[in-house]
């Protein structure tokens, strides 16, 4: 069986499907619009708090943000095999190092879902 995962935490935050808020490569974790906008099309304070809370979970146990996103996918099933993009040897090494930390825990997944109102 092959599992295809169409997104990571927040439905597209890592793939750039939504507007980026900062230049750090982290796109929005919840959709722009009703849930995220502060009335002027920019993320509101609530969204920023959620983003930081999810980032804290993803980067727990010394993971980078990329490793956290891969660990999130991996945590959903031992049959999931994330195939991340890369452009440099350093990115390949960072992706492979996800194996050292393992998947996120079930508690981590529940906490992320609660933060994102899933």
C-alpha cells in the first residue's frame, strides 16, 4: 500500500500554498482569510500564536522545522514515506537526519490538531 500525503500541518504551509509571513521559509499554518486574517488580509495575533505553538511542537527534541514537518507525516502511519524536496547536499542530510529523532508522538499530533481546531 502506498500513502500519498497531500499536505503537512495546516494544509499547505510547507509547500508555499499560502502567503509567507516572514522570510524564514515558514508559510502560514492555517488558511489566509477568515481564520488567519486580522481584517486587513494579514495574519492576526491569534494566527501568529498558533503558528508559534505548532512550530514549538515541530521543533521539539532538537528537530529543525523541516525535520518536524517530515516527522509529522511519518507519525500518521509507519507506512508513510515522505519524499521531501531538496536542492543541496545539506538539505538531503537534514532530511535524512529526521530518522534520528523518529516520528512525532501521538500526543504531539493531538496537540497540533487542537491548536489548529481540527
